[in-house]
C-alpha cells in the first residue's frame, strides 16, 4: 500500500456507489445532483465521526431512569467554497449543533495553485473536531491549503471528506498533512485533464450544484 493511503478510508457501500454513479451522469439535473451530494455527505458522516467523544448522562425514560451516551465534543464543518457548501446540509442533519466555518479558494488557471480570498472560522471550537469538505479531491492543492489555514487558526483535530479522490490529490494532502484522516466515497485512478479535473468524476461540482454550467 502506498504511504499516502495510510490515512485514507474508502467507502465500499453499494448505496454510496449507486449515488456516485448518478453524480457522474451528465444527465442528472441540478436539483437531483444537489440532493445526492447532501445524501452522500450524510452517509459518509456516520463513519467519519465514529471516534467522536461521548459522555454518559442520566435521563428519565418512560419506565425508569437510565444512563445513556450523548456527544461531548465540538464539531466544526468547513466547506471549501463554493462546491463544499453542497455537503453541509447532509452533515448538519447528523450534527444540527455543529458550527460552520468557510474557506474561499480559487484556482489560478495557469498554475492550478490555490489562492485564498475568504476564511472565517469559529475560533471558540478549536479544541474540537474540524471536518473540511469538498466533493472532489483532484490536484489536492485547495484541500492542502485549506487545512493549512485551519491549522494556523489553532485547530488540531482535522479530517477531510471528499466524494471522489485521485491518487495525486491524496498524495498531496498526505505529504502536507500526514496527521489528517481522509474519507473518500470513491477512489479514482483516472488521469487529471489540463484543468486539473478527474476525467471520470463530476465535472465542476460547484457548477452542477448551483446550476451555473
């Protein structure tokens, strides 16, 4: 196994694979594409937060008092603008009290390197988990840069969620941030095109989520 795959969890559930197929389909309309992105994010969230901290509290059940676990950790969801916004609703369905940060990056069309234009994070949650989300991890430049910005703000427990990822992207994130766990719905070893897109992925996920093709 390549070193860069050490921290990567690739989902193999047939329901997720089914939904990824519809995301790839050019005939999937905007409304359905947006809904599927949210659904896949929610399905991935169950596994990505498996290690979340809990504590026991006592509640009054209908027949007796019982001690039962509740979440005991702050959660921050950080979408990379703008495509990452499509994954937020699915995750907040699991964690309605999660805080939402935002990182705005654009990719230089010539160098394909990320440039920051916006970063706003809930700094009162730096001791909890931050999960960075973007539908596609292609070159890995935006993901690696976003994680760097989050670390500079004080966050230490960081994860990354992507619906499809290339080996180039995974390696770049691993090389820059070997401490970050990555969760991927679909691993693709298809090549990247001249614009840095995975050729068998979704195209521009932001355009397809917001109908701006």
